[in-house]
């Protein structure tokens, strides 16, 4: 008696280029951590080559993260996830309704286009945050680059913040904007185990990456203190870490 042959689908190994872990987190960049978390959630095989700031020079859009897959090099965490869904299927979002997808997109925009810049202000602009951020991102850089690159990067972010509009506000105004975003996140999460309900979806990769960076990075700020007032955010991050970063 002969058993039929089983066809085993072997997925290619995706190369994920990102910054090295920092702040006790998988990544101090929420966009890098978002993409790594998505890969873990979707069960896609990946490897992380030796992290280096030099890798930014090879990034298609000059920013981290980016991936190499099947002969392609792709940048931007959201566009990469869209590509991964189209190439390997969408195991996370199939259960979402059209309304839920719309809500998920709105919260993604809140995190990536608004709260992100408020957090950048506390890390890169305010002196106490900058002292720790400089070490986290540039601490292993050799002299003399370590003398010149951090202030150049900081000036670049200041310019980007001003162009975005967040950088035109006063510190108290920026903190208030970020705190409103955090309150909206906490209120919508409520007592749900995952952000959109009983099951995780792709949005959870983004929410976890941004909220964990806010709660657990050793950068004290009015935003961090505000987030710490909501125990559901801490419990959510612990739940995600336990499930996807055991």
C-alpha cells in the first residue's frame, strides 16, 4: 500500500533589515518593531542580518525597516505588509468586517501619523529624552562619526517635525495632543484581549509596537505617565509579548 506524497510548501526566508534592539525592546523604532511583530504573527520565516546604521544607506527610501524577499527589496512597513499579504496570504485580517477594517485604518493613522510625532518630540527634542535616544541609536558608532551623525540626525528630525506641523507647537500642546491619542487607544481597547476583539489582527502589530515603545522605553515623559494610568494598555502589551516574543 502506497501513501500519497505530501506536498510541503517551503516559504523563502525573508531578510528583515532594521535597527538593533534597544531600550530592552525588540526595537526602539516602532516601525521596525511593527514589521517584526507582523512577521511573527503571520508565521512568516525571516532572518535579521547584523544590524548596522550603514544599512540605511542601502534602504530604498533611506529609512528602516526594509526587506529583501524573492529578489525584491522593499521599504515602508505598511507597504511591506501589503506586499506580504499579497504574496503569502492574509492569515490575520480575514475575520474583520468592512467597518472594522475602516476603524483599524483610522487607528493606524492615529498611531503612525500623529502620536508618533509626539513621541519623537519627547525622545529626540526634549533634552532628557535625547540623552537616552542618542545612546540607544548611536552609542556603538565609532568616533568621529559619533560626534557628527547624532546632531545631524536630530536636526533632520526637527525639520521633518516642523514640516509635519507637530514641531510648530509648544511642548505642552504636543503633550496634550499625544495624551488625547493615548486616551482614545485605551478607551477603544477597553477590556478586549486584542485591539479589534477576541482575535489578533494585523493592526495589533502596530498598536503593540507603538504602545510598548511608549510604556517600556526608559524615557520618562508626560506621555509615558499618561499611558501608565491605563492598566489595560500594560496588560495588552504583556499579552502580546508573551504570545509573540516568548
